[in-house]
C-alpha cells in the first residue's frame, strides 16, 4: 500500500525566553492511505504540534527540521500557494475546541462557504448552499436550515463540533486529522461524535488521524496506535488491548483510564510528572516515572527500535507477557 | 432592539439634566459675572442700573429658581437671547453649527480611515519598520500638547512658508469666487485645523486598532482559518478584520467628547467660526444663555453620537442582543 503521509526525523522546537521547548524530537511516522491511526499521549507531549506540522502551521516561534511528505509533496519547505492547496483540500483538521476554532462573528453558512470558495472558486449561490446543507446532513445535524444561518455562539458544543467537522470535510480531503475532538464535550455527546467520525471514515474512505489522551478510545477507533511521550514516539503498532502494548508508558496509559460506567471517576494518575520539555538529558524520558526502570535507563537514551513486523518501541526493556 | 433604542433615548434626558446642572453651577460660581464684567468696571454705570439689569435678566433670583426658569424655557425650545447682542441663542448656535460639524466630521472620518489603515498595517507586520516608525510618530502624537502643535504649524505653514491660511474658514474675497475656487479656498483653510484636530485621535485609534488586531490574529479561529486553506489576505482582511474592528465602533462614540472639547481650543486658535469659538467668546463675557445653549447642544450631540455608535455595534456584532 502507498504511504499517503511520510514523516522523517521531524523535530519542532519552540523558542521561548527560557530556551527551547523540544515539542517534537526525531519523529518518524508513515501512514497508509485509508488507514485509521491514533496518536496517544498525556497533555503537553506534542500531539497538537504534530498535527500542526502536518499542514506546516506551527506557531511563528517554532523551529522545524526534517521532512513531512503528503502524497510525495514536501510540506515543511513548501511555498504559500502549495500549502493553501493542501490545507483544507487534502487535509482537513478538526481542532481541540470547536467553540474557539469557529469565528464568532461569521455565520456557519459563511464559514463553510468561504472554505469551498477558497478551493473551488466562486460557485453559484444555490450550489454553494446545497453543498453546505448536504455537509450538515452528513455530519448528522437536524434543524439544518436554522443552524446554517446561525452564529457559533447560538449552537451547543456538540453542534459546534459537527459544524467544525462539516467545514473540515467541505473540500473532500483524503486525510482527516481530529485533534482531541471530544475533550470539551460531555460523555454522551463524545460517544456520538466518535460514532460519527467512524461512519465518515468508512463512507468517505478517509485516512484518519485521531489525536487523544484516551487510549481506550484510540483502540476503539484505530487499527494502529502511536504512543507519544515528551515529544517522542515511544511505541507504535497494532495495539488492541493492554497486553499488546510493550512500552511501560503505554501500559500505564491503559491503566490510567477509568471505566466510563464506574461510579467514582477517580483517575489513576501515573505517578510523577512529564519531564521539563526544555531540557534534553541523556536518559529515557520516562525514567523517574517508570515502574520497571533499571539503572541503564537513567544513563542512556533508548533508540526507537523495531521489535517485530509493524511494531516499534523506544525502550531498553520492552514488556513482553 | 427597538425597546433598547427607546430606553437609551429616554436615558439621554437624565444625563442632559446632569450636564446642564453642572454647567449652570460652574458658570454661576465662577468669580465675576455678567454684570461685573460689563458694568461694574464702568464708572458711568450707576449701581442702580446694575440692579435693574439684574432684575431684567432674572439674575437677582436664587440660583435654583434661575435654573428651573431656564429648564422650563428650554422645554419650550426657547434658549433665550444673548446678553451681548440680544439675538436668540438658537440663531447664534445655528449659524455656527455647520462650521463645527464640517471640521469635526472631516476629522472623525480621517481619524478612523487613516487610523484603521495604520493600525492594521502595523499589526500585520508587527515589529517591522513601518510599525516602529508609526510607534514613534504616535508616541509624539500622544505627548505633544496639540495647541502647541497648532501654533507651531501656523508659524511654519502660515508665516514662514506662507502656503496655508492660518485663520478663518474662507478668504476675504470668497463671495466673488467661482464655485471651484470656493471649494479650493475652503479646503486650504481646512487643512491645518483638521490636521491638528485629528492628530491626537489618530495616534490613539491607530494604536488601539493595532493591539486589537494583534490580539485577534493570535486567536484560535485564525489558525483554524489558515488550516482551511484560506489565502492570507482573506484571513487578515476578512476573518480577522471584522473581529478587531468591532470594539473600534464604540470608540467612535467615545471620541466625540474629545473632539468637541478640542473644538473650543482649536476654533479659537484658528479663528474658526464654529460653536467652540462661540462658547469661548460667551464664556469671556459671561453670556450665560449662550454658554448654556452651546453646552446643551454639545452634550446632546455627544449623547446622540454615543447612542448611534452603540446601536451600530449591536447591529454588527452578532453576540450582542439587547432586550
Ligand atoms: N507556541 C508555543 N510556544 C512555546 N511552547 C509551546 C507552544 N505551543 C506549544 N508549546 C509547548 O510544546 C509542548 C507540546 O505542546 P502540544 O500543544 O503539542 O501538546 P499536546 O500534546 O497537544 O497537549 P494537549 O493534550 O494538552 O493538547 C508543550 O510543552 C507546550 O507547552
Ligand atoms: Mg493538543
């Protein structure tokens, strides 16, 4: 199968007063057309930075190196015109908070139609409106006539996220990136949005990149899981249950998530904190929080190595049981 | 919306009462007074005639009675007559209003069009050369006393270079000019007063627009707009501009009092035949009815301007809906 996305040695650092934030370090990732993958990791480990790098839209204070290829087109060195063509048309992206990602002073109609116009030129008004309403229908919205003419603040969180999805899909991209699409929503709406994404993935044969900190959700949606920790990929492979995971961090993530049905929603937090992202010490980034760490882990930085076909881990002592 | 407008219109009245009350109190508490300036200094005027004049103008009554008398007349749209030339106050204001409106409206339009242009350009290239140059100029704009700037420009362009007229609204031979010459003459006379009136406001608005635009450009929805593949120009001049200009509409209303206040000074400096100069002249001669008339009209225009700005804001910002 052909790789639709190829990321090689991608490094992104944010310049700040205190130095450099190593948001992504040496990221390698290949994604095939039509695949559904999930990128999982705790807050601040670089997931959104990775999503932004895929469309070369990282913050202005970022220094980036490496290559990102979409359909064999290099993105990181691409010019404005090329990027404008790729963004929205080849890659649609749904942001963490739909409420903040929708422009508050334009209607849903304007925000959908301006996207279509940006890529397909000016269409006849009825044609534009027909496409817009069809998108709202596809994203499962009722009361479409009203929502189409509404401003973002007049919609519920779930409706806003569906509109965001409609915008992301308005120019029929092959790739859809969903960056924590449900974090801002309550549990029932979360489930609906996830079901919708699943359906859209199938109907449109999308290449789906789901970004989440919920490993259970990831396992449910994706065939392949990429686990990130402190700006690095630490594990990648077909993981569908806890014992498929080989990195101690991935294991810990599995234990982290509480049963949705459980009465008390007390998260079992992994002890310790994500390391300071401005320093790069010569040791495993997870050292200090890892329950199975050995002395070597504190003196050397583990390489990212293939352990079996389609499965790679960044750990000296991958868990195998 | 209709209800809101009505409520705001009704609110104008208490504010007007407050303003006129304060103006009234201040001019009557000021040492001196109409009779002292115009008569007591004059040895030919007997104390008797001073008293008679006071009675004639009702200046011998207690202050609150005088104020209530004034209010009851104003309610019948009668602002009284000038003490100085006995002409109706309304007539005097009416002939001065156009000059003031002309000067201030041109300044206002200039302030907003040029100010928004400078602000947006500075924000788009934040920290660039243009932005830096503009920062310096606007800093000067803030800090220079504008009356001083006015005098300086008058000396430079009027006296030294002799390019521009420095006083009045038209030249002496205006009545004999062709229509085109008339317009040209008016424009020449407008240049300095408009520039001086607009300068401070321009500095303020352009900095405000800049910071508002910079703030908007950092919003999440701007990133989202780029992520949709919208061209940079569309993102800046459509997605961002509307958001950052909304608060500027309110400034439009807020800048009116400053303009009117400025009129008093600049119209006097440039001998501009407007309401500001009328007020200044009346204040010097304690012409109470005219002062009160000008204050009331100026306050009314300011409040009306504020109301219009607020309504405009409500109309363009979808998030605001008044009940
Ligand atoms: N513009 C920026 N300037 C400086 N540091 C930044 C910037 N954007 C992100 N960072 C830092 O880079 C790191 C990675 O951020 P990123 O947003 O990619 O994390 P994330 O995995 O998406 O987290 P979350 O789950 O909370 O969304 C964090 O430490 C963050 O503080
Ligand atoms: Mg994120």
